[in-house]
C-alpha cells in the first residue's frame, strides 16, 4: 500500500489539539477543564447514545513548521487536497469508511477483522482489529467504550463543551493526539488529527444521521475476484 493511502488510512484508521473557543471579552471566565475521570465519563455518555451513524465527510491535511521526511506522510502535491467520502458505523464495533474522491479506498470491519481495500490497485490489506484500535480514531464512534478507555488517555479542555482530546497510551501509534467534537444528539461534527511529522488532518462531517438505521450488510466485505490479499 503506497504512502498516500497509508496516511489517508491513518485518519480513518489519527491526532490533534482543538483549542478551546474563548470569548474576546476581558470579562470572560477562563474555561474549566474536566478531570480525566470526568472527561472519560462524559465521552462514554456521548458514545453510548450512538447506536448507529451515517455521514458524509471531507478530509484535508496541512503541514506547519515541518521538515520533509523521506518515505513518510503525504507528499507535497497532496497537501491541502480535500478527500471526500461516506462513513457508517454501528455499535458495537462495526465500521465503514469509503473515500470516493479524488482517489478510492474502503476501510471496513464487522468487529474482528479490518479490511483496507484499494480498488485501483486491486489490493486488500487484512488486519486484526485489536491491532488497529490505537491507530483508528474513527472507530471511536462504533462504541467499544471499554477498549477506548484502555487505549487512550481522555481529556476535556472545557467541561461545558462536548469536545475531547485523546492521547494514545502507546507511543508508537500513527498519531500523537486526536480531538473529536460532538453537536446536537451526540452527532460528530469534527475530528482533528496530528502526527509527529507536523501534519494536521481535519475531518469534517456533514449530513449526519444518528440512530436512523444502517444496513448490517455494508460491514461485510468480500474481496472481489482477482484482488491481491495482504495479511498484516
């Protein structure tokens, strides 16, 4: 799987800090951060209300103050390019992420095995889901709260706002931090991912439908005939 696809995949299967929005008024109170215990409980409450989600997404990666690193990350011509697609998740542990433009890639799991399929390469990577949890931030939305608690340190910079910054407990993951923000009815609105190369990836969700039903068949993947299957 080439480097462009690896980095795109890291978002679906990634990291950043979303600064608290503060009033410009000199009289505005400084936001109070939740304790880690409070933050974890608040995030779990958000996730447990989600039985299924479908949404469109737009994904864009930028680099600030970063030096090029050979064979890592997106090449310069792919910076500031917007990738579009659709996402569907269902609790517990079912996940579907399809990039439709400007390249095509599908990432899907029914709960145990995760597939990363590149149709133009006729290639499908098969991995254990357990091995991908720390590198797969969008899987947070599929509701495996016990695994989330074990995998991430959870913070809530402003306990009156429903956005959270998570830090992987494993230091060798694909990203350094992940921020996720929720809107009405626990609908995800934004994810921001940041890696050690100084790359920041923004994923914005639109047309979000919460608990409206998702067909379970979409989470079952069978590689098309002639596909090169790679086990990792």
